[in-house]
């Protein structure tokens, strides 16, 4: 347990696309309801109308910004969950797919997928590696919204965004791997009834820890709620936290994170032109392929030899790692061939006084402390987060007519005290390090028609794309069910939509995935 507790700070920031902001804690259970909480104790909504042009066609929609109340075992209002739903107008709901979107954290709202990827409006940010200038920001119609293919529901996780834990709510009922999954399942079931969408094709779309939620939620919906899903999209995936390159040194004996991060190291070094000339001249895809091959057929075997690895072999591996990353041979040897994500971000561009991003390693920022071992911050987060939050606050108040005068929590770290224990299906004991692969495997077996789309970015060090591939290839499912899983990688980072060209491509890929699996044709 000691090593797990040491790992939790890294786990809590795993792949959320947001800075570590704090927010005031919710009121204690059974305390008098503060005046500013009275706004959230009942379900309410704001309805507006709009339109957006997608693929040259105008889509008219109804927008509903509102809350749904979850109740505790005493049937008291316990959690108010905020959502923004977009419904295409003039269509039969039963002939229209519906997709539920959420970001991760745990402890992140869904402002990122909403304003960056698939809402009818999006925020324009500066391209990598640049910092987006301060306000005023540009908010433009989003021609890559998925309203061409599906109705959309963007959900803020408990206590994030405009979601609020109510006085009769117990944090332990919501802030945990399994508890969070049940909260989202309860929300979705209520939403399907409220808007008469039970007979619609149904999809989940999670990003980052949202992919962990995908797996847990899919099993709960399929098994407990009798809700069959048509498909799930996993963007920037983490199912097994043992694969994380965030602080793997605190989990000695588990060497796989180092191997799975190597292709991202190689892609990043290629992007910043830090590879030796012989490698730098190669196409990116060739560099990545070489790194993938060496990761599994040389590097991992050397790591697994541990302290009995011959010095000559250690030197040879370090030289190959230098070719693939540009980091000095002596650095690799000094690091015992084991370099974490934070160490790589600190070291790669240190001669130039810069630190690379974690969520998107294409981004650069001034190094906070050149003598530090690891990066102190994420330049990608600092480059775009303020723009997203400002744009969303303006949008909800001025366009959706919701939440005026109330605080929107983009993230809610530091107050969750998250329970990382997960009881996988058909097991007797909880896992202390999250691994929800069994949950997803059970959902895919329970519903053998369930299709899965896995998206990722080459420049993501929060949830490396090769780690995502590895986790899905290790799922305990048959080869027949394995055919239900497809992959697509982009020349972007964790938030693949930050790069405009990747957003255009992702829109096409996800639209086609929905159209091919909605059972409407």
C-alpha cells in the first residue's frame, strides 16, 4: 500500500487535459444548505436553439443545458449532475444515435471535449508549440461537430463543472472507480427516460480517465441496467494503470511502462529534431515502427534482466536508445535504462532552456528549474487551458443562458480522495491499482456485437498510444471479439483535437464508426 499511495499524485493527474486547479469543497452531509447551493437542489434546464454547418450541410439543433438529480439509498437528493445536450431538430429520436461524452481526471469536467472537439462551437487556440495569447479569445462555429452523425450529451462528472454534491450526498458514494461508474449509469438511465431515448442507438465517448470510466460504465449499463451499447470510443486510453509512464520508478519490477513509452519518446524527439542525423532523416512512421520493434524485442528483455544485465549489453541498449530518442548515452546509463515521462520532458530540450509538454509533447515552455530531475509543469496545459475555461464560461452564460453568476469548476483535484479500488466482474477481491480490462472484456462478451474504436496521439505522454494498443491486445477476449476493436492514431497529443488537421480526421473517423454501427441502415 505504501508504494500505491506514493503513486497516487501521478495517478490523479493522469491524462485530463487540464491544470491542477483547486476549488472550494462541497458542504458536509446534513449541514444547512448554503444559499449558493440552493440553485442546484432541483433539476432545472435552459433550452435554446441554433444551427451549424457540417460537411456543407446545415444542422438545426435544440440545446438543453440542465441538471439531473441522483438520489441516495434513502431517496434523498444527493448529487446534481450537469449536462449539455444537443438534439438534431426534425428527426425521429428512435432513428437518431445518441452519444454520451465525458473527460477524465478523475476530477475533470467535460469542457475540453465540448469546446475543443465536438460541440457546435469551439475555441481557437494557438498551434503547437505556442502559448495561446490572453483574452479576448476566438469562439467559432465548429464544422467538425458530430451532430451530423449523432445527438450529443456532454456530462460533467460529480463535483466538476456545474455538477454539485448536495448536502445529503456522501462523497464516498461518488468519488471512486466503481462509484463513479454507477453514478454515470444512473445519470444515463434517467436521461434516456427523461428524453424518450431508450430506443436510440447508444454510444459512449471517453477521453483519458474517461476511458477507464468507459470500461466500468459499459459493464454496469450492460449487466445492471439492461442497456446494450452500439459502440464505445476510447480516446487517449488508460485501462491498466500499471502501464503508466507517470512515476513508474515507484512501482519497481514492472518494466512495461518504459517500453510502451519509447515510441512516444522517439516521435517527440523526431518532431523537435533531436535525433541523430541517421534517424532524423527518416519518416516519422519509420521512426515509430523502429521504436515499437526495439521496445518489445530488445529493450524490455534488457530491463527484465535487472541487475544481472551485462555491462556491455547495457551499453549497447543505451546506444540504441540514444539513436531512438536523442538523449545522451551517459544519461540512459545513469538512469539504469529507465526514464519516466517527467524525466524525459525535463531533459529533451534542456539545452535550449525548454520543457516539453506531457499531454502534448509538441508544446514547449521555459524550464522552471534546470537542476530538477523531472518537469515541474505541463506547457501544453498552461498554453490552452485558460482559453478553454474562459470560452466555456462565456458560452454557457451568453449562448446557452445557464449558470450566470455561478462558479464552473473545470477541474476539482485535491478534494476527491478518490477510491482507486475496482471490483472487476466475477472476482472476489478489489484491485488496489486500477485495471479495468476485465470490466471491458466482460462487457464485450456480454454484448458480442459491441464495437470499440480506439483513438490516440503520437505525442501523448500522459497515455502513450503504444500503451493503449498493448492494453487492448492483452484483453482477455477471443480472437473473434478482437475483430470488434479498431485503432486510429494521429499526429497530435492527448487532446487530439488541439491540432486542427487531426480534428478534421477524427471527425470523419468517428462519424463513419457511428454510421457503420448504428443498425439504422
